[in-house]
C-alpha cells in the first residue's frame, strides 16, 4: 500500500511538472508535494474519525430510540389498564350511589316501624307484672335514644330492638330469683322475689316472716297466708340452682 501511495505521489509530481512546463509556471518543490500529500492524509483521517464518531452516535441514538419505544409500549399498556380501573371505579361509584338512594328509602320505610316496636315494648312493660321494672324500662329508654343516633346503622338498630323482644319473650318461659324492694299497705320491704314466667310473682322477706304475691287485678302486692313462706324459699333455691327442679306449690291469681 505504501508502495502504491509512493507511485501515486511520483505520478502526481510528474503531472505537476508537466503542467508547469506547459503553463510556464515553476513546478512545486518535492517538500510542497509531500506536505500536500500529508495534509490530504490528515484530512482523510479526520473525516474517517468524524464518520466513526457519527456511526457511534447513531448506534447510541438507535439504542435510545428502541428503549424509548419499549417504554412507550409499557406506558400505553399501563394507561389502558388504568382506564379500565377508572371505568370500574366509576361504575362502582354509580352502584354505591344507587344503593345509598335505596338505603335512604329503606330507612324512611323501616324507621317508623322500629319506633312503633319500641313504643309497643314500652306499653308491654307498663301493663305487665312489674318484675325487673327498672332494668326493662332502662332498656327501652336506651332503644329510644338509639333510634335518634345517626352514627348507628339501620341494621344495628333493628338488631338491638329484636334482641330486646327476644329477652322479653324469654321471660314468659323461665323462672328467676332476684332481690327487690316492694310496698305493701304503705310499708316498704326488702325481699327476695321469685318470678314464675309471667304467671306469678312472689316475694319473701329474708327472715321468712312474711310472704307476698303480686295481684295484677289491683296492680299491687299483697300478703299471702297459708304457710307459703317455705314454698317460696324452695322456689327461690330451685331458680338459683341450689336445688334440683321439683314441683312447687304456689297460689295463682286468675
């Protein structure tokens, strides 16, 4: 290759010399020819380096374009999924709003019914035998206050009312013993009370000196005679599970 360049240089020198002779221009010196050839080689090298640099930049740019294209595909897929999610949320919001409207309508329909249930429960306690009177009236008072609370759901309000009705229903088929204070003939007595379902309500003083029965006809307690003090004591012990179930001989006011 060097040999070829040398021949080309010699040919170029010969051509220049011939041209100079024909044009009567002094021929360039050998140093000028060598300098020109060197400069041309340098220019060619610089152009090649520029081409190589542009080629590298093109490769880098192509790689960046491919990466951005992949990122764009990922972004488009994410946006499509996001649009589906937004659409689903919008549909859920519409459904919730419809349920709220239905719930409001249900509340308007159910609330008067629940108020009637609480009022009926209050009336029942007032006309019933006065066992556990304070406890039962307190339960009704709490239910009435519960109906006015906006932070309690309709279902929870109804559940509490239904629970109160279940408690009242249980009173009709159970027995119970508890302590209470009763008035007979303007006298107050601390007594042990025996409840026989809703059929009868009996009382006995702790020392066993007095026995009483609640008379629903006159809405008052009255003393009973005939030796029922021991029978009431037996009933109290059975209800407290101190004795096994057995027959109880107690009077009933019809």
